[in-house]
């Protein structure tokens, strides 16, 4: 923390950075890692501010967590479908080869 800033300003900065992390759909853990790496903010401080934000904005964070889980599930499903389509042993690949030959 810079000598010229007050604790209130520092917490406000961390809140702003957490909001930026949320815009990128980051988890609390990803945010803690990013702020430590890029802003030299200790993970315990980020976690504490995040926890307070969760208390103050309970409904938002419940929806945010649900949205992140849904996104992860959709991504996982998409990856499984792509893997099956690209696999030489999949029935889709066999059916496609029959069409061409």
C-alpha cells in the first residue's frame, strides 16, 4: 500500500479491481491470484474484501456463482462434443468418411 493512500482508499481500490475481475467472469481464487500477480495485493486481503462484498451483495453473488457454474458446464459440454467430433474413433467421423467414399 502506498504511503500516501488511506486504508479506506486502498480498500476502495481493491473493490474496484475485484469488480474488474468479475467483468472477466473470474472466480474468487482466480481474482486473488491475479491481484497478487499484477497488483501485489496479498490474497488474504483480496479474500477479505471479496467476502465483505458477498455479505453486502448476497443476491448478486449467488447469481454470479450460479452463472459461473452454468458457463463451466456449457464449456465442458462443448469440449466433450468437439473431442468426440475430432476423434478418429467416433461414429460421427466414420459416418462422414462413408459419405465421401
